[in-house]
C-alpha cells in the first residue's frame, strides 16, 4: 500500500463486540482514490479483542493494523497510535462508536477547504437502548460523551469556545509535532470513569495558536448502555471529573484574586456555597431535577477538593 492520506486510530479495552462494529464502520466506507490505514491499539484487553482484530486483519491486511500497548490507559494507547501512524492526518474514533458513511471523505474535505485549521471534530450522536429518564436532558450529556453543537460549522480559536472530543476528531500530524500528544496523567484507565485528556489537548492546541473547526457533517453514533442512564453513574462521573480538574490545573479555572484554602481557589468555595443553598431550596420545594443539577455540581467540588487537599 502507498503512504496513506489519513491514519485512523481506535484505542480499545475489553469491548470486543462494539469494537468489531467500529472497525467495520470504517473499513466499509467508499473512499475513491483516498488511501487510509486503520490502527487498532489494544490496551491489554482480557477478552477476545486480539483474535477478533487479527481475523479482520487477515481479510484487509493492506488497511488494518493491530498494536498492543502494555501501559494501561487510553492516552498511552492513543499516543502509540500517533507514533505508529504514517499519514499527515491522524483521526480518532472510540471503540464504542460507528462512523457514518462518508466520514473519511468528510475529514479530507474539511482539511482541504480549511488549510489554516489544525484539528477538526464533529457530532457524537446517541442511540439509546431504552427510554430516557426525565431528568436526563442535554445539560447532562457530558458523562455520556455525546456532542452536538448544531448544524453550522464553528471555527474554534479560544478555549472558551465550543469543545470537541476524541471520540470523533482528526488532527494534522504537524500539530502534534508542534504542541505535543496526550498527557497520560489526565487519562482514563481501563473501565475508569471521567478524564481530562481531550479538554487539555485541545486547549493546548489553541494556546499554541492552532485553529480548530467543528464540522456538523462529521458524524459518529454510539449506543448508550443503561448503566450510564442512572443518577449513580452521573454522581460518580462528576466527582471523578472534579478530581481530574484538580490535576489539570487550568490557568483560566485556577485564576483567583481572593486567595486559596488547602490549595482550592476561593471562587470554588463560593460556588459550592451557592450550589448547596440551591440544593436545599430545590429539595424542600420538591424540584428533584433541579436539586440533582445542584448536587452534581457539589459532587464536582467534592472531587476537586479531595484531590487537591491530598496534594496540599
């Protein structure tokens, strides 16, 4: 095979059935003269991931490669994929998503039409396996790793703009060479919940003067398991997310003019007090959905505080 135009990296851990669907959604695409390679990075799976991918490799050896990353963590897996990729554009999919028809062509078209753009991302659409509970609105999409910023392209030049996620994105190789790869200390490990490697990576790109783009026609879909539709899961996710924010130490988030207590910026204590009061008020009024929104904000603060006080 000649040098590919696009390298696609799928990190995976113990999702053999979903992985097969993700891989087939890529290999089945019509790309014309566009050449691509697909790299599956197995992050120490204990199921039949190896056998499943190897069987697919035997059918398409010119396009599919299997790699093993022994260091546990999705950032390690993605970084190995980046180091092994041969194309000038490196795209990422999660192992539980399926790329829409024309996904690869859309990536190529987006970069050709926007030569100044260094990275792009698109929609991650849910396919729910059961009815949603009434409290689970779009405001609670973050723990589900869903993304939809509407149907118009959006240029991203500031960390305060719209966010992207690596379940569906593509980056020019030159951007990684300029700004670096994923930070493993912010990664998800195994079946762990929450992480900050996506947010930190794109924020670092933007801080380096690299422009991003949201493309509404770059679409993947994913099934949301029932376990993620529970309040217990969302409580746990937000607590962990707070802990990762404490590790990340974002300049914008950490900025304070009123000092710190145990390493926690004063504005977080003020916000926690507001959220606590709001939680009590909404609970007394029987507004359970609003009270839950207040609660998960408090869970975020709890995760941030517990992580930061350990460091302090």
